[in-house]
C-alpha cells in the first residue's frame, strides 16, 4: 500500500531524539504536502498511563494525527518499546482519512519497524485516555485484534458510508465525498451517450493526482463488457442499453486485487461520478456495483431491470376482490 508520501528528514531526526531521550514521552507527526513532518513533543513526567492525558489538547474530532509514544518508563527496558498510533477520527475529512490510513505503514517502515512493539489504530480521543488504553490492552489479550489490513478497511467503510449519505439527489456533493475534477474530454464523452455511436464510457481515478480520467469510449455488446474492464484497478462505466428509453446503467467495479488507496478513492468518489454524469444530461437508470469484471454479465445487468419490473407490478397491482363468504 503506497501513497507516495514519505517521512521527512526533520521527522527522522526528531524520532532519533525520541528513541534515545530519557525526558521525552512522545512525538506527534502530521502530513504536510508530500511529507510526514514532526509536530509537538510530549514530555515524560510520570508513568505511561498518566502521560496520556497530555495528548488531550492535541486531539480534535476533525484532524488526523500520528502519535509515536515510548511505552516503557526507563531506558533499561527492552529496545522495542515504542508504539505507533494512527489517530484518524471518523469525522475527519474523507481525503485526510485516506491519506493518513494509506501512509501509516510507510511511516513505521521508514522510521524502522524494529523500533515498534505495536501499531495502534484509533478513531476517537477517549481511546487515548488511561481508561481507553487499559481497555485496548484488555482487548488485545482476550480477543483477536484487527489486522492492519482490516483497520485500513474500516476507513474505507467509513468513506463509503459518508459517500452514500451525501450523494442522494442531483449535482455534486456539498461537504461530503471527494470532489471530482473532470476535463472537457470526459464531459463530451458522457454527453455523447445520449445519441452517439459509442454506448460505453469507461473512467478511472488517477491515484496520484486524484483526478478522473477517461479510459475510453466505444461500442461494446452487453455480453462483452467483462472483457474491456480492467481486472486490477477500480473502474467507473456508463453503459447505454439499446431500449427506446436509452437507459444508461452505471457500472462500478472494485477488484479485490486493487490497492487500499485506490479502493478508498473509489469509495469516496463513486457517488460524485454519477452526479457528474447526471449534470451532463445522462439519465442513470440503474447503479450496479461489482467486485471483479467477470461478474459483469449480460444476465446480471438485465436481471436488475427484471426485478424492478416485478416490484413495480407488485406495487401497482389491482387489489383482488374479496372471496364469497
């Protein structure tokens, strides 16, 4: 999992001070542009649990933060006494959550994995209190804690939830999801779905620039879609069926082989991609989500329309006459 962000020289130096200091409990770090940079330091005044209270002024519900703490209270303890904490509150901006989650393994690796005895993922400030830490310790001793992959997927699910809440209705999302940047080539391709020769427009998110890109516009048979959709990267597609209403189906795929950050971008921008198309006059009749391209079959797409017809008939069925008594 790579985000293209690395630890700065300043952070490396500050970390070396933390690793050897007898008076410093912790070091805060954040992401600035393309680097992880050091922030405030936390002095060692008492025990580990007591010193956790010093984190409180630095923890807000809208800003993610990396926290590096020395667990032991003396340098005579074993070397692996540092803890890497990723504080990523659920109410932080989606883009910030994605960046911090996709960079946290890079942080530990570049500072030296052998220095850390534990990597912790937190979403609420009270988890970093004395009581919250004791609960964490009890959890790790009695249950199977989440793996790093599972912890990152928590952020993905949060992004999907935010996207689904904020993308109902027309137009781009205000205050939710990831803002979509699309050029005129994409807009022209979407407008052409109305009555152009091509019936399939395929888009992708460029992970580095977080910009929507046009993969291609072509004429494809419904049963041939699986063969033209990438099996590694997530894809967004708009397919025009050949009916009189020119129904357009939004087809999104997010392969299990995709990297975490790509999946996060996909989750955070999916609804806004639909809104972008609607803004260009595309009438999206169905939104279909698949994992891998081989699931995008003619039967799977048409089945969605058949189910809708059945539901509509049930909803407007003429009531049966009561039977004779």
